[in-house]
């Protein structure tokens, strides 16, 4: 739940991002965005295609560096850090993507171990133990010797989640992680993410254009329009009038009627 009396775990302040287009023109993709995400939130970013959701998400771990403004995660202002300090700070921010982005020629075990080996602080035994924990968390303990090509889409995304969690991050960024999955697999994956949020306290920022996906998992949502935040609200606050069409459409998912049925048959890991 959002706890505004506590400091935010993610603070975006006055962020702008412009892309250079081929003919020398500029495209202003993120416009003066200020946003706080609190510890334990599952925070949704929703908006039409091209609204700027992914760019805004990628600002949080500086995959895209803002032209102006600051990004602070867990008290560290990322926009001030040196390259090596940023590499270190990114250990605290996991990320998963629509297309899974797994190493195809590596086993499930090696995919999950990869960030730990790259960072170089953990020893072989520690790495094996952590990979085992993370695969257990996502229900894939029996797949550690498989290769990505031998897995279903849902299983590949679970490997990506395990890899993202390997370094004990406080924050998990999710960029349309269910868009390539069918409805049943989506539901199970959302159950896993919800479980990770509740059991480990990992704060999640989730980009999607699907109302049903964000409605099922988020406690707080921001609507992105033309690179700016058009409104943000607690999903369960259905009393305060919404300003945007997407905000109004999301209202059903905050109702007790939806909450009563949403997770009834979900097969969580
Ligand atoms: N590297 C880039 N160079 C130029 N323009 C870009 C670049 N990345 C994104 N854009 C533009 O910025 C805008 C926002 O893109 P972004 O991917 O953030 O939108 P989105 O809301 O996530 O859309 P979608 O739901 O379709 O993924 C789009 O118009 C896109 O074309």
C-alpha cells in the first residue's frame, strides 16, 4: 500500500527526455514529469501507444538518461553518479521486458547467475544458492538445466523474473511483461509478481496498455498522455472523480466486486 508519510523509494523530479529524429527534428517524449513511488507499491503506468510509458520507465534505471531533472532510487540520486557507481546502484533495480531478453545459448541456471557473475562480488557457492532460491520463487526449480528454447513463454518470463531478482533489488521494473502471453499465463504470471511484492516487499513499476492487467495487479496508477502524467490515483479510490477516459475505465478494477473475484482461481506459484 502507498504510505506517503514514508520517503518514496523512487523519485522522478522534473524529468524531460527528447529524442533526435533523422531530419534534425526533436521529439519531446517525456515532459516535465514528477512522480513518487512508495515502498511496496505496485505502480502502473498506462497510456496509449507512443504516450511515453516505456521511456518514462527506462528513465528510472537510466537506460534512458533524462535531458533535465533528477532520478533518485532508494535515496541515491542516479543522475549524479559516475559510471561505476551507477553500475552498482543498478543492482538494486531489476527489469523485465516483453520479449524476455534471455541468453539463448545459456541454461536457465546460467541466465539467472549471469548478473551475479558479471557483478563479481558473489562466490560460486553463494551464486548457486541464490540461483536456487530465485528459481524456487518463480516455480522453476526443475528447469535449471533447460535452455530458453525448451521453455514456454510464461516459463521464459519467469526465468527473466528470477534473473531480475538475483541481486536482491528493492525495485522491479516491468515493461509490458505479459504482452506476449495468453490470458491464462498472464494471470499466473501476475500472481507470481504479486506474491513477490507481498512476500519480499519488492516495489514494482509496471508498464502496460492493458486495463485488465494493471487493474488486476496495481494499487496505484498514473495515466501517461503525450509524455506527461495526465493523472494518478489509488486504484481502490473510486470515489474521487477521474480526469481521463483510461482512469474512468480503470474504476471497475478498484471495486470490491472485482477484488472478490480477481484472484479466486489464479494458480500462483
Ligand atoms: N530512441 C528513440 N528515438 C526516437 N524516438 C523515440 C525513441 N524511443 C522512443 N521514441 C518515441 O517516443 C515516443 C514514446 O515512446 P515509448 O516507447 O516510450 O511509448 P509507449 O507509451 O511505451 O508506447 P508503446 O505502448 O507503443 O510501447 C514514441 O513516439 C516513440 O516513437
